[in-house]
C-alpha cells in the first residue's frame, strides 16, 4: 500500500496590504513517491518591500522543483541542504544587484514525508507542528525559532534565507504513524493563537470532523480574529495510510522472489532466451539473453543458486539492483524493467566489448595516449558515481568495460555503498572493508572506511596497471596486512611515460596522512583527477616528495627492491632503493 496523505492550505493577507507568505506542495506519483517522497513548504518574506514576497516565493518554488532533481541516492537531508544553500546564494545575489530588492530574505520550513519517515528542514520563525493520535493527543513543536531571545527583540530573526552568505539549516526526522497530522504555519498564525487553540483544530482533522483544507482556513480566520497583525498562512497534512516500510522496503519484492536455478544456453526465463554464460562468481551469475519480444540482447544478473537462501546475499543483491537502476549515465549499463519477473534477477543493456582485464590477459598493449583517453573517461565515470553519493569500492580493470564503441563503462555495483545505506540495517555487514586487496588504499588497512579518496586511489592503480601490468606497492594477497613505503615509479616499467603523467599517477596513489598537521598529497576528487589529465604537460603536477629515509622501514625497502627491481638490473634496483 502506498503512502497516502490528505492535504489542505489557506493563506490570508490580513491587515497587511500585501501577502508575503508563500506555501507550496508536491505530491508525486511513483517512482518519485517512494524514492523522494512528498514535500511541503511554507515561507514568510521578511523584507518590507517587494523583495519579501519575491524571496518567499522563490524559496518555496525553488525547493519544490530542485529537490526532485537531486539524485535518488542522496540522503533526504543532503538534498534539502544543497538546494537551500543554492537558493540562499541566489537570494543574496538578487538583493545585492537589484536596488528594489535590497534586504530581501525569507524564513522557510519544509516537511518531507517518505516511506515511514518524516524529515524537516527549517530556518527562521515559521513552524512545523505534529499532532499524534497516540492516546495522549499532545501537540509537538518540531522546529525552534531563530530569533533573538531578548524580550524586546523576539521578532528579530537571527537566521533566514538571504540574510547571510552562510546558511545554517536545522534538520529533524522521525518515524511516521498512521493518522499523524502535521501543521506548517507562519508566525501570523502561531503568534496569535495558543497551543490549545492549535491542538483543537488539528484534533478536528484527526477525528475527521474537519478536512485539512477546512481546518487550515479556520486556523487563519481564528488568528485574524485573535488580533494577528501579520499575514496568516497554514498548511495541514494528514497521514491516511503508510507503506509497508521505508525506502528499503521498495526492494522487498525483489528480495522475496526465488533465485532461478543455474541456466544453460537455450533455456528460457520469463521470456528471455539464454544465449551464453558471461561470468560466474561465488555469489552471482551473468547471462547474455535474447529479449525476443523487443529484438535486443540484454545481460541478466542473478544470485548463484548456492547463495539463494542467504538473507544477507539476497539483501545485498537487491541493493545492487536498486543502485544500478539509479546510475543513469553513459558510463554504466542501463537497467531494463522486465515485462514480468518471477525470479530474482535484474536486466541491463548489453554492450559488445570486453573488460580491461580481459584485454590485458589477451595481450593487448595500451599506449600512453590510450591510457590518457580511457583514463579521462574512467575518471568521469567515477565522478558521476560520487555526485550521486555512491562509492564503488571495487574499481579495477576487471570492473571496467571497454566497449566496441570505444566507451568506458563501470561494472559491478555489488559492494557499492550509497548515502542511503544507513537506513537499511540489513546492509550493515557491507560496511566492512570490501574490494580487491591490491586496489585498496593504504588507510583501509588501518581501519578507515571507504571514501571518495579510496575510489580515486583504486582508479589510479587501475591506470598504473594498465600501463605497466604491475602494482605501485606490489601485489597484495588477501591474507596480507602490508606496510606501505613509497610507490614504485611507473617509469621504471614504461620508459616512454611522460613525467607529467607519472606525477599524476603517483599523486592518485599517495598515502593519505592520518594526522591533521601532515601533508595530504593524494588527489582528492574525480574533478581534480580529470583536470590533471586534461591539462597534461601544459600545467603539470609537481612530483610528490619521497618519504624521508629515517621514516622508512628498511625491511620493506629491501623486500620491494628484491620483488620489483629495474627490469634486467636487479643490483641497480636494490642500490636505488637503498
């Protein structure tokens, strides 16, 4: 059953010649209702001129439209925060470039209802209330006014959109319950009425005596009758039905489906003809299938039958399918919705080509221009993931596909994390260290969690390996806990490598310092990585400094020198390292 909410609002100018309040709401259809929820907002312009009305209207309209443009993988609070910061910058700019709008600013209170949770974002002195039908019927004020606490300055705002270049937004969240009644109100309503009065009208909604529309109108009228000297606006939302669970419960259908048996070429599953087994691992199977109804080839990914009854594996696979559906860009295979689905799997587009690892194993030689070109595309793809708050956690040649169309695509989101994973306790086990040992950043071996920088590190190792067929710190086995010295310069294996590209690769693989005072010299973002590749020799990065000999581990130096000497010059490699 979906989330169903009854809503209503009312707004009056009152004794003021102009209504500077603005209210708005979006109640989307699926899939936005499950992924983003519905959002309502109220704003009160605080400027005494034209700017107040313009600020409140822009704040609400901007939030309602831009919120749904944020990635589904962002947390609700992240989406609200980023949109409101952008709106604050715009209001600030308008007030400085248009004289008639000088001093324009607005309060704003927003409410998001999604799944079985509610979220608030608040700045100023508009308010959000909740009346819960829990036997007590007590009114809860979910926001705190941002005003001076001195008696003579109780209506002077300390925070508002457009008031300052920096905006601090209060966020709140809680669990939804059936028949919850929310009220968004401007100060023209709440300052003129007591909490007893507000509770009375909201109870009328809870008891189905008044509709939210009728109660909103009655609240505004009561505020004016009580002597309100300001615009009066109210919006009421009543929760009629709740979905079975939160956003993660949108995956329940996939989790509950049975895993198919191991399939052979020529067999059929839900109308898809199996042509080839593309890949087999301990946990998953990939098939090339023919979608005869739409005359196209697709990739079908499913759980290995041996893991079909593993609750964690089923949950992780459903999470992977959910993430894969949301990375809509040319850098990833696109998920296809099946006409019918009776088994646990998901479908994605098929692209002729092979992984970089397969091409290396077949003897393909990648030139420096090849690596610069493909590396730029790979970094763009990693950046696209990070902008959606997704960490891949297993970037390596085997998970990077080079299509016959010369496009780079990232594969396998099996161990990826998104900003929403914390909402699903069943995914907690996936927060542990995951990935391929030789591509894991040094700090991960010291207990640090995955981050954008660890993906950057793995991307740098991937390009290094593509050029040299070696690892910058030597190959690491799963049972090892390595100690990292300085990486082996890639020019040792590829004398044709430009110095500027060598410096980029070394900076991408730098060891992240663990102290705040130490120098951090790893590339920090995909955008910085891409800029370094595009600028090339025109604006080269400086060579990273070597670790002082006094801070080096002699045993590590000796082991690396023996394992990775200069090609054909064992003694030279040892003497150079020492």
